[in-house]
C-alpha cells in the first residue's frame, strides 16, 4: 500500500517549511529511517528520515518550494504501484495539495496553495506558467520569475530568494515592520581584552548585566510584557549560506573559559551547517559583531521576538585622553538597539554603560 508522507509539525509554531534538498530520487528504494529530505525552517535545516520502507513513487514538492505543515511531500510504496490521486474538492482537507483549475487545454494546473496565493498577489496567470517542479508542478520560483519577466524582461540577472536568504529576508522584514527601534552608542576601552576571546568577554558582561535590566531580557506578547528568568544569549555568526544565530544556553552561569569554548563550538557548527534545531531556538538577547569588517558602529535590527540586541563596533588603536594625557588605546564602540515599546531610552543607556563597565573592569583586572 502506498504511503503519503506529509510535512510534520517540527514545533516552535512552524506553519510551513521549504524543501532544501531531497536525499532520494523518484524510483529509488528507501529503508525505514533512511535520510529522506532536508527541510529549511526559520531556525535551521532539519534532516527528516523516511517513516516508511519502499520505493519513492512520486516527489510532490520540489527543492526550493515552500509547503504548509500537513502537505504531502512524497509518496512511497511498492514498485509500479499506482500513486493515490488527490481527494475531490468536497473531501479535501487543508493537508492535501489541491489539484486547482485547468488551463485552456484542459490539463490540470499543479501548484500548492501557497504558490496559488503568491500568483494571486503578483497577478500571474498560472495557466501561462510552465512548471519546473516534479511532474510539471509550478513552484513559487516559477511564479516569481513570470512576474519578474512581465515587470522587466531581460533586465539584469535575477535570482529567486530561497533557503536561508529567503528566511532572513522574511525575518528582517517582520522585525523592521513590527519593532520601533532606537539605537544607543558609546565608546568602550578594550585595551585589556584578549580579542581572540572578545565574544566570550562581551557575552559574559551582557549576561551579568541583564538581571539588573529585566526589560531587555523580555518579550512583548499582545498586551503583556513577559520578563524571562533565563539568559540564553544568541551570538550572530556569518556562515556561507547566511547569517545564523546559535544560542549559548545559561550564559549567566558559565565561566569565561566555558563561554569561549561554547561560542567557538557553535560558530564552527554554524559555518559547517551542522547546528541542531534546538541550538538556534529561543534566545532571549543577541550579541553581534562583524569582527574585522565592522564599521565604527552599527544599528542592528532587533532579533524578533527579542526586544534588544547589542553590537560591537570596530576595535582599533585610537587617541584618547587618560589622566590628562593623550594616549593610544584599543578602543571600540558598543551599540544597543532596542524596542522602544518595551525599553525606555534611559534604561537602554544604563544597560549599555553597565556592560561597558563590566568589560573594562574585567580587562583591567
């Protein structure tokens, strides 16, 4: 008997996922628990094993396509077995892919509900689009390419948003739309800080200061502010496939050496794409630094649903006044961008200064 495998609920309120890569092909034999497909969520890429043994009869969602939770991704059964058809309109549930209208030749237009919605928003007639997905299924890339062609055929090289880049675009757009941000910036003396352990030093300072400023370690949930009693600090890492924010759990209870080891481990996993889903979820505050590429300072976007983020500007020898004398010191900037609905400017500034004091005092000691 053929089995239809549907996109499972991967938790964290997930409503859809993008097929990043199929690990099987149509006609291939698979055993139960063999690697089946990689799904890109808004947090990580998750490898899903096959729940069935048999032959891959039909792949219904192609690579780069986004499917809602419950949509049939693939059908697995016996070799040569008929693929089960889709349910008629009266029996269809939200977890099945609708057959949709036909084109002028009476052929069925194969497209997911999400692709149909995108086509409607962009004013694309699906009957005029040639599908590039399995079995001629129309993907969101096909729709966007058709819309782009209508808007300006032949202009430049067009590359559809997909994978991590699409998720980053959606996440940043939502954060910018929903959060009224304000950024506070101040200089910090890093003369005594080992730059190889910079992130560990700053994360330790942030985790130590946050208990005094609970509104910066919080969430805005409807009409309520939720003050969190854990200090799980996200550390932004630039990987080849995009920006990733792995999470240092319980940062307030870790020594500087432990923080340094954990941050290095997470950063390496981010760059190699081996982070586990639980390692990129539920941070309460984020620290970011562009390292040698950092400008004088940045105004980072708050990592929604958090309410604040701290960034480290470029650190370099600069002329400063100490005890009435002009001297050269390793100096940089600390910037705090915060959600002004939750955090007042004076409190954000006090928090930033508290972090700077901890960095300078630790380095002086």
